[in-house]
């Protein structure tokens, strides 16, 4: 019973940490939240899928619907990951590698951070508008793969700060084996539409590309910065989601 209670408390802490959703007023332990982040992504995507379905029922056109879903995507997370993507973009814009972390810590948003946010929102909205079928299933998987990429960044690459929110993420997942359970779950769920449970079964194959994208994106940021921070964890989530959505439009158009 204690194991179940601890697990439930940890999940509630993950919901509180990664979203703006209300949770019971328990004493929450945030040290293990990184272990649950892909499940939180699946849950966020499920909420977005229900929202999208409701908007479809009232007759909202797909482009407007997609924009509302993307805005809600940011709202559910409180802009946590988008803020990290913006700070990371500002840091990468600095030519001096020694100053990049200093710039990323600055709370003021620079031009490159604003550009990154606009680009991400536009790319997600445009890509989602090109995916009319199976959105109730695609949204959870896209959000899940985005957060699995965060786990890869945590376990695979060094953390560049001695303290900070990302530090306890690293401590929670000292071994690469920590990403395996969520990987197996995401692969299984991605294969589900590949067997033509949806009318567009090829999109399931496209979802499997999420695993490759989730490996490439954190590796790219590591190459640029020599490691990761809490901000780059957010950037990894956002760019993995955006790139995966774009890749799904390719499968949609060809198959």
C-alpha cells in the first residue's frame, strides 16, 4: 500500500509541476517527477483531443480549431516548456559560448526568444491543421514523445548547472534504463493506429518516427551547448512536438 501511495503522490507532484491543472492539497514530493513526464504528456494530449473533438462538434473550422488547441497546449503547461525554448533560443543566439548560460538565466525575453516562440506556435498550428484524421489519438502521442525526448536529455547528457530545477531531474534518473518503460509504452501506442485502427493507418508509422526525433533533438542541443539545463529540457519538448507534427503531415500527404 505504501508503494501505491508513494506512486500516486509522485504522479500528483508531476501534474502539479508540469501543468496548471489542480491537484489535491497533499504534501507533494517533486524529486521523482521526471519519471512520470511521458505519462503527463499523454494526459495533456488526451485533454487536448477532447477539446478538439468538442470544438469539432460545434462546427469550428479546422484551422481555427487547431489554433485554439495549440493555445490551450501552452495554457495547460503554463508556458513552462515554451519559456524554456525562448530562453534557449536567446542563449544560442550569443556567439560567445561562455555567455550562453548567463543569457539563458536572464528573465528578459530577447528577439530570438520571441522569434522561436512565434515559429513554434505557427509550425504546430499549421501542421495540426493539415491533420484532419485521428487527432484524438495523435495529440497524446505527440505530447508523449516530446516528453520522452526530455527524459533522453536528462539521462543521456550532462546537466550544466550545479543547482536548479533540472538538477533534481538528473538525480531522479541516473540510469538510461529509466527511459525504457515509457519508450515501450509509446512504441506500443504508436503501433496501434499502424494496424489501421484509424482510417489512416500510415500515421501510426509516422508516430514511430517520434522515437528517432526524440533522440535527435536533445543530441542537437547537447552539441550546441555541451549539455542541458532546465531551459533546454523545455526546448527539447517543444521542438520534438513541432517536428513530429510536421513529419506526420508528410505521411498524411504521401499515404
